[in-house]
C-alpha cells in the first residue's frame, strides 16, 4: 500500500501573476505500515516549461511520497505564471501639457520605467515619438510627444505630452 499525503487540502492548480508565484508547500505523508511519517520519504521535483515570453511560463511541481518498501504516490500542482501588468513610468511627475512661446522649445524628457516582473529596467524598451501638427500660421503649432514603455511580454503603457506653441510677441524694429 502506498503512503497517503496528510492534510485535507493539497496544493491546487492555479494561475498567478509573475510577481506572485507561491513558495512550494511542505507536504507530509503517512503509511499504513508505520506508526509515524518517519518511514516515508518525500521528494519535490519542479519542472519549468517555457512560455511565450520570459515572464509567462508553467511551473509543474510534483511531490512523491515513498515508503520503506518502495510503494509511492504522487501529487502534481500546475502553476500557470503570466505577465499581464504593463510597466509603470518612474518618477512622481511626468511631462505635462504646456503652452509656450514659439522660441521656447523644451527638451524632451528621458523617461524610464519599471515592471512588476523585472528586478531592473533591462527588459523594458521605451520608444519616443514626436509629431508636429501645423496651426494657423508657421509659428503656431503643436508637438505631440509620446513615450511608450513595453515589457518583455508585450505589455505597454504610454504617456503623451502636448506642447502648444504660439507666436504672441509682436515684431520688433531693428
């Protein structure tokens, strides 16, 4: 007769976000030929199965309880790990919409971002675009700046800043 795992509830299959993978439970087992769990050996094996990206994968945990006569029983838990959370731009204040004189073009900020599935910003790419939209005269226009942060699993977040340029100063005689 194979040993029996103790406890009413064994670890169940689950789906978790990449920053919430639980530690492996400690399981114990008893055998009908032993007065305690001393004659039962429990081994835990974890198998990592790659997914679509680095932070989406499957973790299969198998606990095997074996008694002194070689009888064994196993319990398998499958944890599906996913990355569904977009990165977040670092810093308290992001570039805001502003209106400026036509000769006061501000430099574009160099933004950084972090992600719940990465310990650093290495796996995050930040793309920057700037689009000029003409106004009613050559010195009245808008610049739309967009920063897009993308993590290794393709989750994205964007921040948009609109800069309105206006020519409000009258010409000056030389």
